C-alpha cells in the first residue's frame, strides 16, 4: 500500500481526525515503518499537547523545566504532570523520591496559581522489577488515558528523569506507541564509552523500553549536549531574583544548593549548576535551539554501553544546545509571572 493510503487508513482506525498527521506513529511493534517513523520524529510546528514526567526533587533543575513548560502556552498545552521516582542523597528509596517530587510539583503549581486536581499525579513507587514488568501507578494510567484520546497530533511525553512511569504505560498498553512521542533527557551521546548518567542508571529495564519498543523517541543526551546549560548564582540573582515570587523561590533553592556543593572549598571557588531539563522544553519551543539528527536506535547493554546493530529503527538524538537563547527565554518567562 502507498504510504499516504496507509496513513489515511491508520488514521481512521485510530480515530484521529483532520489533516495534521505530524505525530501519528502508524506502525506496530519494535520495527515500525521507517518512512512513517521519520515523519513522526520531525520537530513539531505550532502548539502541541504535552505531559511532563519529572523527578522534580532530585536536584533543582526540574523545577525550572516544569515552570518553563507551563509558561510557554504558545508552544505547548501542558495537560498533566507526573512525579517520577529517583534515589540519591535526597531520597533513600524510589517511593520516597517520587513522593518528594510530587510534593515539589504541588509547591510550584501553588506559586503559579494552578489547580492540581486532574493535573498532578503520583507515579511509580519503585523501579521496574525486570524486563517487561510494568509498575502500575496513577501517572501510568493517566498517560494511557490521555494517549488514547482522539487527537490531530501526537501527545508529546516530556520525560525529565527515570522513565519508569512512561515505560510502564507503554508495557501496560502498547497501543499508545502509535499516539505519543517521548522526548527524554537521559544517557550520553552514542559515541561515548559509557552510557551511564543519573537518569539512565536508575532503571535499566525502563530505559530499554524506550530504545527497543519502537516508540517514537527523541533522546537529549547529557554528556556534551544538555550539560552546556549551565548558570551561576550571580546570573540567577541578576535575572530572576526580585522579579517574581517563583523567581525568588528558585533563587533561594540555588543559594542552598550551591552552599551544599561548595562546602569545604575556598570562598572564591567558581561554581556553576547545569539546569539539564530545560533542554527538553526548549526542543519543543524552538527546535533550532536544540539541533538534532536521526540515527539508528542503539542497544543498551547490561554493562551500560551503547552497541550499534544493523536493521534497528530510527530515533532522533540531540547533538547540541544553544545556551544563551534558551536561558533568555526562560528568564523572561519567569520574570513575567505575576505571583
């Protein structure tokens, strides 16, 4: 069947109306039709529906990304926010990390004057216990429900942490692969000797769902890409302190975070913090700020390395970020908040 005919028939089957086919993945299984996948992985134009999946309390960067998305209504309609699990010095278990993230989401929404009912959801209380073993949660169920609604465009799933919620939703209802595009911050560039980084290290079975299931995936690596999104206390003080209540909240967090991470160092020790997660939001707002290319999806090995194999489906991978226009856009939007 000709590609356009296939697209029309699949669109009718999925209940998607109108002519905007920009994000409808029209194939099943781990080897989706290559032409269709390339089409759905093109950067979006116009306003798109999104959900944000975030380990918000893990550091102090997810907070900026959550606010950035909500404060960009010309480019995205944020339908829901999901709390993702994490484990580090701020949380001793995945469940504790998820709950702390959920509470941080509520604090940000309160400052922004946003309601939480039907908008903020708790996610997985644990990581996936093994391959093909999802963890049920309110976040996973809400993602399935939203993904299965008839739409003219795909639902963009902006994943800022461990992808346990997203992978679980895909495993619980594989049909959503035809209706979503996952934009995930995680891993390294595929030429790097190791794939290890915080988001990827948390849940290997969940990571593999993203790279192996055929779901449309945009990966924004940390190493040599999003790590360029650094800022400093003087810049934060100049750009957001005193300009809005939310800016003051983020400034105070930055001060505390810097104190913790410079303890024992000289008083004049230079310090910068990567605000990693705004890269995902920026790719939606203006893809030129986060250049990307199509590549074959790699295999993620047991020892956390990338392995290339012929015949794999394509994903889109970010290759760079333009730091200054991204921060300018973010700072101006934070300053315009009235609360």
